[in-house]
């Protein structure tokens, strides 16, 4: 790399007057990704999690582009460099970012340009991240393939080389394959003594919010997981091909149920994040298999949950959940049965659910295609023991057929809402209260009067 004093006038002018631009518009982002796909040796611009894109510009022309994304979940040398524990890493990983792509465009190479580009980015990366994602960045990491580069740009920019990665690549969301081409690991602190602060017992107030936004962690004990596995193993059959049995369907079902009980309901991606919080003992209780190379039990990823949720039988899952719930909570003693329907956002699915007065799940039923909540609600009630119970519903389920089913067929009582959209029933009830005696009123002249007046 040429020394600053040996630069030509044009090269020196580029360094002095180039500017950093944060790429935010759809057109800028598309252009950046297309350039990376075309000219970067990896030929793809996929970014993971939180991310930013930059370009260095001179006289309106892009000279280089770079992308930053969420840091790697597990990176042994980096974690040892920071010195934090695994739980600290899980809670504070958002304070790290990864320089996932760094590209000087063809015909734009100039001495010291890449180090100048890096200096400009590192000076504002944390503040830009704060603006875009709501928290700062304390430390950055990157990988360099020694077959093509030696990491000179990182070295002259104050980065530290830690060693080599283990040589694995992601071959899908589910698993990794060993490719035999380990990468150099480079890191740089953006804050003085960042590693000391990241491994401290408590984060500084400026960083503490990242722990508040943390995804849900599995808190189930191994004994509880085994209890649930006993229920699942006998009630749900394996429906996938043999290659998928590294994650038995009973274990996936148990993991999904545990996640739901802790409020994880957004879908496969959040299930995968939840699974990543399990300890080796918890994963072993779910009967997931060990990886032959690493010796550790791996947790399932997003696509594994997608296949499981698509193929599993709804009734079998519900039966396991209800049986486990009864085993943990004991028999249901509450007299209320509350029925309500909900549409799943973006899913084009409508489900009728039943809970008791304290929120205990009693069952659910998906509405049939080209149907609605009313018949699905009746089918759900058929599955329940309503003897001595009181069924509460909204106005949609205020139907004669539903009332007769609850009262005469299943021995329950009901409290149904009536609104003006059912004019005949609404008028009948008005007449009962205003035009004739109605228990417990005792005043024949004024049925609205209080008793004994």
C-alpha cells in the first residue's frame, strides 16, 4: 500500500474529498446488492438480522460499498477475546455487528481508499445503528478468506486478528457443513474497554436496554420436559423422512408447546430463536441427536419448524397440550367456558378458542374453508364437558341451535350477548324486560322496579 506522501494529486484528492453515505432508499439498497452479487467473490448479498449499508462517494460516483449485519451467534475465539459467559453472550450479542461485505468497485481502486472507507464507517456506525435499530454497537467482527486476502485493510484500521474459524458453512437454516476453508477472524472495539464492559456483571445504562428486548428463554426444567415427552411420544407419530430424525417429532412438539406457554407465538423464526436458548441438558431431554463432528446437541432452525408445523396433526398436538396441562395444573375446577374467535394476522386463518375464567386453555377449532366461526364453535363445544358449566360467547354465537346444544345436549348453561344486529331476538328481550313481569321482579305495574318496592 502506498504511503500518503507518495500519492498522486488525484489519489490524494480522492482521500481528502470522498464522503461516506448511508444507503437507505430502496433504489440505493438494490443497487448496492446488485453490485455485491456481481463483483464480490461470494456473489450474494444476503444480510442477517439488523443491518446497514454504506457507500463511499467521490464527485457523485460510488467507489466502494460495505454491508454490516448482526454478529455470529457462536464464535469461540471472539467469545474468548471478550471473556463473557454464554448467558452474557446471549443477552448482549446485539451490541456486536459483523462487517459482512466490503467491496471496492472495479476501476475504482486507489491507495489507502479502503482504510479511509473503514475509518469513516467506524466513526459513525454506532450512532447510525442507534438511530436505525435503537441501540449502539460496542464491538465489530469480520471474516477474511485467506485464499483471496490477508486482512490488510482491517490491520491498518486497528482491527485485531484472533485466529481462524472452525471451517463450517451454513447449508440451510437447519444444519452446517464443513467446507475445509477456515476464515480469519478479525475484531475491533468501538468503545474503550468494550470487552470489559461487555463481560461486566451489569451493563452501563446506555447499553442496558438490549437486555430488556431479549427474546424469550426456555425456563423449563429437565424433569418437566421429560414429563411432556412422555405425553407426546405416545400420541403423535413420526411423519417425516429418516434424514430428519435428528430432531424427533415428539421433541419438536414439546419444544413448540413450551414456547407457546411462554408467549412465543409469532412463528417458525421465533421458535428457532427460542430453541437457541436451550441448554445441552434441555436438548438432550428432547432426544435431539448429537452432531458427529462437534459432539454437541444442535437445536432446530427455522425450516425444521416450518416442516413440522406444516405436517403435524392439529388434533394430536392439542391432545398432548391438554393432557400435559392437566398433569401440571390438575383437574379444571373453573365453571366458566369462554368461546371466542380470532383471525391469524397475515395467515388467512380463523380459529375459535375456548378458555376458562382464569385463562386456562380448553381447546381450539379452525374454521373450515368458506365457513365461519359459528359451526366451528359448535364443534369445539362438542369436545368439552359442559355439565355444570356456564358458556360465555360474543354476539356472533348467539344462535338458537348453539343455545340448545349447550342446554339440552350437553347440560350446561349459557350467557349469550344480544346486539341490534339480531333484531327479532333483540326485540323479544326488550319486551321481556319492559312489557311483562320478568323474574325476580315482583311489581306487576312496573317490571323494572326493584323487588319489595
